[in-house]
C-alpha cells in the first residue's frame, strides 16, 4: 500500500512533481519543501550553466541528490536521462494536469515578469527580452515549448504507471485541488 502523504509516519520523502511548463512545478516543490521540511533541488539550476549552456555535471548532480533519503524536485529533463535516476527512487509523483488556460496564463505572467524585470534565474542567466523570444524556435521559445509539449504527461503517465507500479501518482486537474490537498498536510517539526 502506498504511503499516505497526509500521514507524518508514512509521508513520502522523495517527491517528483510533473506537469507542463508553467503548471507550477517549482512553486509546488518550494511549498512542499517548506511544509514537509524536504530539501528542494531545482533541476533548472542544476541543468543551466552560464549562458544557458547545459552543465556537464548535470546527471552526476541528479544522481547525487537522488541517492539521498529526502528531496522534492520537478520531474523534467526526461529526454536528458533523469527518469532512470529519479523514478526508481521516488516514493510519490504529483502530476499537475491543469487546463490549458491556467498553464498558459501562468507561463505568460511568469515570462513577461522575468523578461521585464530582467530577473536572474540560474547561474547568471536571465529571461530573454520578449521581442527576442518571439523570433526563436520551439526549443528556445518557452511559449512555443509549452504548446509543443502540452500533452506529454497525458501520453506518458499510463506507461509510467505500468513500468513503475511502486510509484503512486497523485493527479490534480486544477489548482484548487492542489490547494485543498496542501491544506491537509501536517507541517514537519
């Protein structure tokens, strides 16, 4: 029987958060980190080196934290090889399967804010100016990337469930569901 996330005695200690770009994976990971006292390891910070170049140590860094007993992280960079490292170690997956209007609005708000404010993200990187973003292809343009990968998790989850029966998957279809669930969680001491 899978662990009950609301029961402190059996609460999951290694949590993956899945969802399309802009769904709120990092925000939820931070909140779970604060509520449950789990270290939050942000995969974007491990992946992006200066100048948006991939860091050579990325998978080694993922292996290092995945080997520890407690963490929460975003389930991404699957095409870069994170699945075989993270999925067998995770004891809960949370899938943010929100409507397109929700994730698109969130991504637009985040992207515009980061671009206008020139907020530093990871390792000195900043969001490109909006005009530059619009000229980029799908791999570099976060808005196009979201559209391209919108149904990725719906297509993958049945296979993931079949291949990893040990991994309970909590699917939230709207932010209200996620909020209700978060309110049930006991705070770690």
